[in-house]
C-alpha cells in the first residue's frame, strides 16, 4: 500500500460527498469528525476498508485534485 497520510485518506473519503449539490458545510464537518474517530479507532487499513477507499478510487481522487 502506498504511504498515504491520514489527511489524504480523510480528504479522499470526503471528496465523494462534495459532489452532492445539497450538502452543507456543517454536514461535511460532521462527516469529517466521524471519519477522524473511525481512523483513530480502527487505524489506516481498516479505515480504507470501511470508507471503500480502494486503489481505483484513490487514483480517481488524485487525478481530480491535480486539475
């Protein structure tokens, strides 16, 4: 597995929600809090599993943020 940082993985997880036009900043902040707690509780590998951050998803995320 690549050496992804905690911040990168959490940002990648939240990225899918930013595509929802009706989502508010408050909801994103709540999701970020949940993501942080999940990462703290289960660690990097389980967080990736639970958040469905597979290699293809992370490639798509990296390609999108480079634009």
